[in-house]
C-alpha cells in the first residue's frame, strides 16, 4: 500500500495532477520546466488513463525509471473490468478507448493495466524539513504515519475530506508537512491547511498542474 521515495537519489522531484491520457501536454509541461529524465523524478497522483486520447502512452510511463504513480480510481476500474470481463463501469467513465486499440496495442495495454495492481496507494517522500505524502483521492485519517493500515477504497475514491474543506470544516493532517491529492477536477489548485488538490481538469481543457516539491514552503 505504501512506497517510500529516497529524495537524495534525485536532483528535483515533481508531482503532476491527473493525466487522463494527456501525454503531449505532459511532455510540453516537463520541457518548459527543464525536466531531466536522467536526474529528476515525476510522481503522479494517479488517473493516467480515460477520457483523453493518449492513454496507452500515459500507461507506458509506468515503465520509465524517472516516473512513479499511485493507483487512481480509473486504473482501479480498468483492472476490475479486465479481471471480471464486465467493462460497464469503466466504459461509463471513459474506458471506451481500450476497444479501439489494435490487437498489439490491446495486448500492451492489458499488460500495463495488470501492472497497476503493483502500484502503491500512498507515496511517502521524506525531504528533511519537508515530508510529502501523495495519494489519489484522500488520506483517510487525521494523523499520518508510514504503513498505517487505512481503507484502500477511501484512498482511491473518497471525496469526504475535500468536501469538508470546501465547507469550512477541514483540519490539517498531522504526521507530514504536505499532502497531495487528485481525483476531483477543479478550475485551479486548491490548498487547505497542508493539503493540495491538483487535478485541474487538463482533459477538460483546463491546465495540467506540475508542482516542484523542492520549492514547497516549509
């Protein structure tokens, strides 16, 4: 469920919002920020696929040494659809791209989606004064610690915390300095206490958010 990143192995670390098949947009963003695949790391909040046009390209990022991701609900839906041979929920949420692939592409996508079962649900990045935690939708606890047992469904699906924050009823999460989530499309990054919501709707014509961890306030 948890994966720890050794920040000392990387020159710079970036976190990117929900991609949803926006591969070219990601490459443009990385180039503008001087991203170096030999020295820098990109961490995704999940939802690499669905709704956009370059889903296989985004899935293929999982094979890159400079990329890592938590599992999003769209990867979860894809895994369950292929495991159960019941694609209804996935198709209703943007998974129709899979049926348009040629046989070789479909084989590649099937293997990459199977790999998503190995993705962590939480990525933990200790960085001295900064301690960054990444999950797709929420961290279902008011106190964080590494390897703490929590509800995996809430990590991938829950909007409870962001709704509380939007209603003025939020609070910090103790145990780390910065928490990053995607999942809920927004027209701009929202920052509540030590929580950042960075799905800014790239696939809907919004921006793709890229945050450099090394420059976060402490």
